[in-house]
C-alpha cells in the first residue's frame, strides 16, 4: 500500500482508469467475436455494418488512450483484408 497521499490518489486513479479501459476492450472483443461469426457465415452485408461499427470503436479507443494508434490501424487493416478476401 502507498504511504503518501499523492500515491494513494494515483492508485485510486489507476484503478478507475483500468476498469474503464477493460470495459472498452471487452466491447471491442465482443464486436470482434460477432465479426468472426459473420466471416464464417460469409454474410457480406452484415460484415460491412459490423466492420464500420468496430472501426469506430477502435478509433474511440485510440482517442481515449486505450489502444495505441498503430495497433488500432494494424488491427483494422487485417480485418479489412479478411473481409475483402470474401467473394
């Protein structure tokens, strides 16, 4: 346990931020699971909607410092490559 009041406050802030970031990442994971199911079913229309929603969520995560910019861009690129490979 921290001894100084500033360290106690920093611990409190870290716990709050960690909980918020985990919730955002869980939402991204949920969307990704839906996309994987749609990829397996080759539902092109549903994939487009889910991809847009997932990209928007990724961009918001970057804006909120949950994900790094390059990480989000790499994940989006890989996802779109899989979607575009479906004919």
